[in-house]
C-alpha cells in the first residue's frame, strides 16, 4: 500500500470489525477508515477514523473515498443467509448494488484494489458436496447465495473487461469469541459456545449430523489480508478456502471435553434446508497453489480458544 488509505465498508459486522483491528495494527490507525450504516463499539470508533456510510449510495461512498484519499476498499457489508430470506429485495440491493458501485468507482479510477467476500452459499443441492471443487456446478437456492454468485460474476466481468484488481474468497461459517455473527445459518457454531458457558446446554436449530465447512476468525482474517497482498494469476477467482468442517454433534463432543456436563438437544427448523444445500467441505487446492493459503485452527484448537476467551470476558 502507498500513502493512500484503506476503507472497510461494513466495519461493525462480524468479520468487518476484526478486520479493521488487524488492518490498523498493520498499516496504522490513521490509514484504515472504518465505516458502517450504524455506530460500532467504542474501540472501533475511537481508535481511528469512523464514518457513517450507507453502501447503497454511490455518492456517499465516493465522498468518503475522496475525503480520506482511499485507494483500497474491503466491502464487507452484506445481508447473510437467514436475514436475506426475510428481506430478499433489501438483500439484493445491499449485496449487489454496493458491489456494483465499488466496482464502478474502481473503473472510474478512484480505487486501485477491492476485496469482496463471497460464501459457500454460492453452491447448491446439485453441487458435489464433498471436497467441492473450485469450479463446479453453482445453483444456489437462497437469496444470499444467488446474490453472492451474481457478485462473483460481476467481479470476474470487471476484472476481464476493465482490468479491475478485485479479489475474493468464499468464506465458510466464521467463528469468533469477539464479535457475534448476525443472521446466518452457521451462527449455531458461535451460539453453542456462549450457551455452553451460560446454561450448560444448547438447543441446536440444525440436526446432529449436518456437516458444514467452518473457520476460526483468525484464519479468515489471515486469508483476507494475505490474498490482498499476494501476486495472483490474471484470471479472477473467488477462492474456496477450507480450515475445518464438523457437525453439531462433533462440536458438542469437543465442548464436552472441557465441560463434561454440557448437553445438546436438536430442534431443526427452516435453517436446516439452507444448511442441506451447502457443501460439507471444500477443495481449496487452488488457493493453496496461487497464494499459499494455509489455516491454523482445527476444531479442537478453536474450542480451546473460544472457551478460554469467553470464560475470561464472562468473569
Ligand atoms: C451464513 O451462514 O449465512 C454465513 C455464510 C456461510 O456465508 N455465515
């Protein structure tokens, strides 16, 4: 990065807030502008510049880019699977129009580099669901997945047609003790740790054998920042990235190693159908080959880290 600054849009969300802290630690507090449609934590707002920004207005994004001499954008604002099913039009508006505006601003010469997150939600029932390849059938059945697939195609289009440097990964479910997720199908894998400590039990909205790809937050942030720093092949790819995969029963077993009395109950609801349309795990060999992607957290390490830190903040 040169003297210009980085703008994180959606800085108060689950991944956005931790991304801001990491980017500020690397590039300096004054070089990373956090923005969101609503105020964030005191830490996020006071350690550096914070701007209120509605990413569905191109003019508002441009104003902040000009004001802070922004050259890189991480566009993290999105409505994820469960919320997007409730508000399909709003989800499409936020997930796609914000992306189109940022890509247009890059095309108009305001930006040098863009990060845009995709998701395992681009896959659907017809996708091979074990070791899902990088390039395969993508017939998503959710509003969220449809918007992420369209977004990937828009990124590929802007890269091929205008040479825009846009980079992307397909995040699996992300787990962190610092920031809560909101409105996703994989959220159970965060809630379960909180409930294990507060109630000693958890009522899971997915069935015991629903296997999904998951990742600890530190790995997700590492993937994001190292992808942005890498020398990549010329063709756009939204990269599959894998760290671990497990079922509700397996995460419960790993919690029981530390909280022997912990119990889990299963009451699958409408979210089961969404989970059933997603892969169990993904083949991320292209990310490994193109930019040396390597995760550090498996299920056991994640459980130890989650419980240790949640215990500390609950004390
Ligand atoms: C969700 O559950 O909707 C998200 C995702 C997999 O992108 N966490």
